[in-house]
């Protein structure tokens, strides 16, 4: 039996769906990829055929894992799929703050905008960045910051072996949060 993915447009879009639609759609599913919709006990009880829910992203913040387990539904997630995107967004915002970049709406149309750069911004090279948590995202942010010439301090008392292997040797691994503060 093959799976026909009918919700492709929803998945490609914002991922938002109303609860009634989710309850209706889940009744026909053997498997489901969950993005941002909230799948609570009420929704799961309508998934009579449902055998697995794959959370597209890190963690189960919008999936009631206990309710799924009670119904024999397997749950899984993909922690590294969004790590690069979040890390890139973090670096982008860091640079925008340093350069004092502001979004300016034009007078012609509200959806037409440009960016205003301030000459009063600073360079990030040579600055110090403290990162609390060196998981998939923290490691990517730390390494990118090193490539930008920053002095990076990282704190994570539970760093995994994989994260440690991927961490730049230039990052100062510290065991005391007060060093960052």
C-alpha cells in the first residue's frame, strides 16, 4: 500500500492548520508528518489508522507523546533538519544588530520595503560571543562566529561527543556560566 501525500501545499506553506481540519484529515492517515500544528489527545483519538507521527523539526513541543504512546503510535522527530536554518537566522540577526540595520517601509506600498544601514554600527570581528548550549544549533552558531573573527566562549555541561567533534578548536569551552555573564 502506498501513501499519497495530499497535504503537500499545507506542508510547504506555513504549516498552520485548524484543529477541525486536522481531526478530519487524521482519520484517513496511516502516517503523518507534523510541522507546527498541535496534535493533542483530542486530535490523536481520531487517528484510528495512525501508526506513526514524524515531527519535522526538533522536539515534541506540539505533539502529545504520552497520548500517542497510549494508542500505540510511534513518534519520531528530525532534530538536525532545522538546525542550520536557526543558526543562520541567529547569525543574521546578530549582524543586523551589530550593523544597526533597520527595515524601512516605503511610502508607495506597505509590502514594499528596503533596509537602512547605519554607519554607526560596529564590526563583529574581534568581539566576544558567549553561547549557552552547544547542541546542533549552538555548534553551528559558534563555528560561524569563529569564521567571522569573533572570540567565542561556549558553555554546555552535557555536550555530546558528536557536538564536540564538530566544534571548532578555536572555541573556548568553559564550565562556569559566570565567565559568559
